C-alpha cells in the first residue's frame, strides 16, 4: 500500500508542506488533519509537485473543512485545479506557479 510523506519546510515565516508519494482518500485525510493542526496560521503552502499519484478522491476529502482557509497550492495539474474549484475551494496558485498540463489537455 502506497503512502504519503509530508515534509515541513519553514522559511521566513512561511510554512511549506511538500508532499511525496500517493495522495488518495486515505492519505488526504492525513494531510487534512495536518492542515487542521496548524490552526489559523498564515502563509501555508501545499506543494503537490513531487507526488507520484494524485487520485481524484483526495480532492473531496481535502476540501471538506478547508473552504475557510487561505492556502497556496503549488504543482497542481490543470485537472486537479479544476476539481478543487468544482468543490468550491478558491485557489491561490502562488506568484511563481506554472501550469502543468497532461498530454490529453494539450490535445484538446
């Protein structure tokens, strides 16, 4: 069974949670709990760049209870960015964020 590693990196008051591994419904609950433990801390970045797999079921789990939080997301595929928006989560993709597209999205 694949898992998720959450690496905490703090720099100048900004906390980055860098994710590695697989993000699915079970591991998304682990991430959501980590975010809830941070309370109302400002300047939290969730970096999805190093995930091996990101299943759609994780989006529903993550958005539950996080709509009122201001989070910056990095490294989201266009598909997952849209999924978060469908679930009503407004996204801050950061000033240096670059869009990543799958081959299917480029062809459409």
